[in-house]
């Protein structure tokens, strides 16, 4: 497995270009996110047509694609930050200029529907950040926001403690890939899912009943998406039923994979969420129940 490509570290006063490839969004919440970026020392930019709306989309496909393509092709852009999730990013995947992205690696920050774009970054072997969208940045704790900003700057370490694990007591080192479960399952058969073999697959979701979570996991499993994975890492499943419901689904859908399954990572749609570096290597100590970012990766991976 090739080592991932890291975008350049974000310097003080670096510019961040905000795009809206998915759903229409609330301007007031967007402006709160802008203010937090500015307070952190970044310079956010966006096109004036970012506030366009076409029913549930942030403008038509042509507008959203044009804005995304412009920043992908610009070698001066170091970071792309999503305004909101919702729905719409998958509509742009076939037209994305991934070759331009590979020539000029840059950060992508966002989550939920932005999982579709993270998958394209992962296909290109690039690192991206599963983190708050512009409209949810103010919902996060000050500590989680600073952790997110520091990851962009390559400052500080990152470690998670998980409370539940199934299978094994070994130490695993693997690249972490994945994102929102519903979006990943909707991408089966599109050709835009990355190869998860040899990886730890991260999954989170919001507002899905237990049977829908079961359906998504079953689809991914039957499609062979989980073939060869090293582990499954489950984040927050917000408003997805009880913990007992999730345990039932995990037992029904994932236990047969016979790989370690860790649960309760503080990553997802809750305000208590923290950022995650998708594509980067994490060292997972199953016995100690710790997951630590390993920027050196593994020579054996």
C-alpha cells in the first residue's frame, strides 16, 4: 500500500476557500463559522454565488461544480472547506478533475455528505480531514476546533480512547478510510469508492433507524467493500436508536467479518465530535483501547 500524500501545512494567515458542493445552508450559521476561522488566524474566501439555492441544493449542479473545479485546479489553493453537508456532492463526482487535485494536493475539510468528496481524495491517495462543516463549526467545543486547526498546521498529537471493542488484543497500524455510512452505501457501484482492503474503515451516521443501518452495512458487505479490511471503527450514530440497537446491528452485520470492531469514537454528527485525518495511518491498540494518529505510517502497510 502506497504512503498517503499530505497537503502542505497551513501557515499563519493562510487562505481557506469555502465551497458549497451539497445542500443549501443557513447564512447566519455560515457566518459564525467564518468568524471562527478568522479568529484562528485564517483568511476565508468564497464566491458570492455560494448562497445560491436550487430547492435543497446550494445552486444547480453547474454552479456547484464550477466553484469546486476552480479551487481544484488552482495551485494557490491550499485548503477547501465545505459550507454544509446535506445532499448533492455525489452528483458532481463524475465531472471532478481529480488529476488537477493530484497535481496540486490540498486539504479538504467537511463531513456527512462531503464523504463523497473524501472518497475521491482517498482514491487519489490524498489525506483529508473529517471535520466540522462551516455551518457546524460553532457547534463544536473550543478544544475540538483547536484540534482541527492544529491538524491543518501539523501541530500536536492526536489520540482517541474507545470504550468498546470486539475481537483481538493486538496492535493494528492501518490507514483510516471511510466516512458517513449512508453516503458510502449510496456510492456502491459508482466506481468512486476507494479500496478499503488493508485499511481500518471508519463509519458514522445520523438519524437512521436500526434497520436502515443494517441495510447500509449489508449492502457494503454484500458488495465486497469490506473484503480485506483490517478493522472497523464506529463513531457516533446520532439519533439512530439505542446502543442496544446498534450492538444488535453490529452483531448481525459485522461480526462475520472476523476483524476487530471498535465503537464509541467521538467522531460524527454530535457537537462533542472531534476531527479525524482520513487516509492517514492510525495505530490501534485493542488491549489498551487507544487509537493514535501515526504520521509516519507503517513500513508493513
